[in-house]
């Protein structure tokens, strides 16, 4: 096969279809009887919220491309309209399966556990009386229906809000007869209401849907008129806004303006009650100019992700994952001063199996240490009331030089990051927003400490965000070090971000958009050369996504040379494995389990002298060329051995692993006859708890 043939569209999987396949794998967890029941309900909700974001961002992007250049081709050779057609087919199958899982599996099994969603035709007299009172006191005063006529045109529907279209007969108080009304439900209202036991003689965990209550009493909103039909619907809008960095003087101000419009972007999907009459469906399709491929008729509530509201309400530990306590590395457990521990040796953390608390403690101790002169930190996502932010504020108020690089454009966290920037600035923290045209996605913290006559850089650098809550749910690696070259590299990256200086040579780090892409290509090429020279050659990569074309072609070349390549890719993978003469030496697997796999690792055997890097970046074009990313070597002998052992475990997993086939679909790995099940996440949990 000639090298230029590696650009053949047949050798690439469509990114959008690959992302839908990820949601198929997530939904499969909801069907897995070995997983606790309420956790299975959570997986169903996650698959639904993922699909929301898929339409808000990915489908919206394809629709925009169809309008701009309908003949443009993706790497896989599909035009935008061809992509939309295939997306529509696959998404409808996925949504049908979501409702099937809810109605045929989860609800019957929840009923067996005395957890009930009570339909309105099954309400007892006591329940109905309480629900009517609830409607009159809690809902009626804030619900505002809009009758459709020339003076009341179709209202602007908020993104992903619950709405009802109501068919009416009769005249209102002014003699009008429009025939239709729209009711928008305020977002602040709970979508699932728990019935009080004593007042309604209900079970401990009996619930009713908000939509059922509105259906039952909607006539109270239209006195003197007759309700012919009441059907819920929901519209998803384009939520990926555009800010021209070169055309605005104040990025924060520009983003604040765009956030207001996010709720009213172009319509990209409509969900509607499956029992809605065809005439009403047609009316809404025409109103939203919605292609049939993007209209979904629901066999239940139109927003299944809101079912997640009951997870924390229900006190049933037996139906949830067994809680665990993250461990603390022995080096940190023995010493109170974290800087003394780091000075003694590098410390490597694996979240959530190991606690995120040392990272918070690192910044907290720096804030109160009189020898600490400066703290520099990147923040991409941090969470509300973050202890990391509290420590930074404390440090600034103590007179230390604190600089924070905040990425305002972290999707769906923009508002929170804008508020965070204001909070930090009030505390006299130097806040910068990164580099024009590039998202700052690197995860690093630098602390400058004066020790006698020496200025020492202490560094934390990792694969995940400084977010204590997601650190309990996402797998990530983090490294503490005071290595002189590593500290100098991180300092230079911060200088780039804050001073807009030119790129300077780094000792150890690979960095996007400058050296990471080139460095990875060189390391892949070295493995090819080693294989061709009869030396040991192997590549193991674990990332969240793979779509960068040149890196994919390099991996294809390595496979053709005989290099064994193992990819662990949680989500999107555009590389097509198992193609004869192209990629038969490449295996792609995805691990779906209790924790969201988020570590990014690049390991190259280097003729037996393994080189292992961890990174904030995936193998995606955006990470290589449109973001500021860091990729750092894991050089400490024990830490490197740990990571290689972890990778071996991911490749050994025969229960939570899904294997990508050359046709773009996945099959779940199963233990061979006589083989014991092996689940890497379970294995890691047990190893850190022992």
C-alpha cells in the first residue's frame, strides 16, 4: 500500500457517528444487571444528557457547515448532508433504545424495589388531593400560558426547556378562539416530585412527574375553554457560540453577551410526546423549520436526564455503588509539610483511587507559608465554591504574588468561570484569559518558594482539572515534583501565557501548539525504525479521543511496519483498526465503568527503555493546534512502573472493555471459557484500598 493511499476516506470512521457509538456503550451500562439499579438509572440519564450536548454542539456544527459549504468533505468522505442523514438514523435507534430500557427494564425493576413513578390514572384519592393542592399553591401562580393569535405570536422557546402545546376549543374572556396555546414550564421547577408518605398514604419512594401534574390540571389555566389535547415538547438549540478574539477588546464582556443568546440559538432537534397528533407534530415542525431526521417522538417524558433528580433523594445504599475512601500516598501521610515530601522525591497520584486532597493541601500550605513568594495556576473547570480557589484567594490576601490563567471558553462552564475571574480579581489575584485564538487546557500549578538563598520551583502537573468533585468521578494522573528542569519548563509556559512572549525551548515538556504534535510523530517514527531494525517496538496510548489525521496516518504506517499498537480510547476514534494491510496490528478498546476514564498516556517501548508521558491533550486536532496543552514525562522509576502496570490492566480487561471493529461498531469483551472476569477499575479500587 502506497503512503499516499493512507488518505483514503474508507480508512477513517466518521467522528460524529463514533461519538454516537460512545453513547451506545454508556447506555449499555443501564442494561447491565451486575451494576446496582440506581447506578443503571444514572447511566441512562448520562446517555441522554450526552445526546443533548451532541446535538447542541456537534450536530449544530454539521448544520452550519451544510449552510456554509454543502460540498465540503470530512476525512471519511461524507458531505454534511450525508452525515446528518446517518446521524438521524443512528440517533433515532439510540433514543428508541433509551425509552425501551426505561419502560421495559428499569421501571419494572424499580417497582420491585418499591420505587414508583405513579401515572396519573393510578393516583389514589389521597394522592390526587395532595397533588391538586400542590398544583394550586406551587405551580398555578407561576405558570403563564400563551394563546396563539396575531397579538400573541409563537413565543421564543428556551433551549432544552419543558413546554406544552395545548389544543383548545371555545372562546376566552375576550371572545378569542385561537385553537392553540403554548405553556413554558419554568426551569426552576423540579421535574419529579416526591409524594409525602403521611399526607398521601404513599410509599417511601413514590414519585410523580411534573408533566403528569400539568396534564391533570391544565384546564385550570383555561377557564371556560375545553382542552382537546395537551402534549409536552422540548427543543434543543445550537449552544456553541462564536467570539471573534481579534475583534473584541474584552473577552469576558463579549462572552457575557454571547451567554445570554445561548438559550436562543438555532433549533437543531425537537422532542415531542409520542402520542401527539400528526397535525400538531406537523405544526411544530413547520414552526421550527425542523427536518424529520431531527424530530423525536418520545415514549415517555421528553427529558429523561431529569430522572437523575431522584438519585440523591432515595436513601438506598444497596442500589448504589459501594462507597470508598480514596487513599493518601504514604509519603504524604507521614509528613505534615507537603513541600518536604516533594523535595525528597516525586509524588505521583492516581485519582480517584488516591485522594485529590493533597493537591488542595499543596496550594493551601503555599498560601500560609511565609517562604512562598508566588503561585501560578491554570484553571479550566473548578466547580462552585472550590477549595482550590479559596486557597488562591487566601494567598493573595496574604500578600503573595498570585497569577491565575482562566479559560473563559470552557464549554458550558463559561458563566461560572466569568464569576470566578471576578471573585479572584476582587482578591487582587492577577487574572489573565490565556492566548487569543487558543484555549488554555493545560493543567499545572507552580509555586515559587525561597529556601535560604535558593529559589525553588514546586510543580503540580496533571491530566485533569483542578476540580475536587470530578476528581472523585474521573480517572486522572497528577505529579508533584521540584525537578529543576520541569519547574523551569512550567515557569516558561506561564510566561508565554501571561506575557505573550515567543515560544522558548523546553527541557522536558512537550507543548501544544508548538512541540507536542511533532514530538509524538517523531516517537512513532522511532518505533517504526526500531521495528525495521529488528529491535523491540510497541506503542500504547490511552486518551479520550482520536481524530487527528496525521497522527492516525503515522499509526497506520507503524502498523504496516509491524509495530504492535494498543489504543485505549474512551470516546471518539476515527482510526479504523483491523484492516488488512493497513491496521491489523492496531487494537482499539474503550473502557466504560464506574469512573469516567480521563487519563491521557503515551507510552513508547523505545527498544525496551520505555518512555512514558502523561498529558492534558487527546489525539485531536484541537488539542494539537488550537489549545495550549502540556505533556510531561514520567521519569520516576516507581511511577513509570505503576503507569505501565495500569496500562497492562486496561489491555487485560475482559468485562468492561469494548473492542472497536473495522466497521466502526464495538463489541463488548467477555471472559473466555474458564477465564476469570477482570475489571481494571475494580482491580485498581481494591489495590488502593488494601
